[in-house]
């Protein structure tokens, strides 16, 4: 199913291609957007948030690769697997920021400025659920090994970094560019 959300931002013009055939081409005629903050601040935020998100991704993927008691608990593994979704959404928003030029079309603005705060909140919630699950795991399970303690400490670290990312959710806010 094709979304019609951005159809008003385009007009269709008939143009000749290299072979001389007439082709319909979509021309963007909507508003352009730019970052509200200076470009250097956006780059600095991009670098720091990318490295933080990379750390979170590693702290989610690495525990799932080890056969230990920590990862055999369904109440820990399900939130870990669910937390892969906000990781993907945040990485895709950060990629859009990286590839954004001086002027950004409305569709890309929505994928940056609207997706990033929602995904940061979703990541914070999943990190909190994993943290609570890890605390329950530490209380319930007897005979813990060192790796179980390490992965539980990673869940604390993941929750702290998720809070930092959530606090920076408005770093990529955009405003309408004055030029059309």
C-alpha cells in the first residue's frame, strides 16, 4: 500500500529522456527544512549519539551470543530482542542526519525530527524493562556466575545511556528553511 502523505509536496511534469521518450517525473515543490541548531552542534551531537547508540547495540547483542543463565531467562531475552527495534529506528534516524544536506524535504524531516524522540522513548522503556528483569534475575537465581553479573551490569549501563539519549532527543529539531 502506497502512502499518500507526501503527494502534495510533489508535482508531476512530463519530460523527454535521453531516448526521446516522454516520461513523467516527480518534482519536489514542498517546503524545505533545516536544523534549528548550528551545523557544527548537529555534527557533534551526531557523533556522540552514534557512539552511545553503538554501545547500546553491543550491550544488547553481546549477551545474546553467550549461553549463560542470564540469557536463558525468557523475561530477559524478550525485552532484549524487543529493544532491537528502537536501536534500528535510532540508527536509521542518525543515518538520515548524516546524509542530510543544507535543505531537507518534509519526508526526511519526519524521519529525523519525529522518529528520533519516539524511538529514544521506546529505547528508554525497553532498557528499563531489561533493568528490572535483571534485578529480578539477580534476586531469584542462585549460583550466579561472573558473566551473569557482567551482563546485569551492562543492563544498568544501557539504562543510563538510554536516559542520556532520551535527554538529547531534541538535538535534531528542524524548522522551515526561508528559501523555497
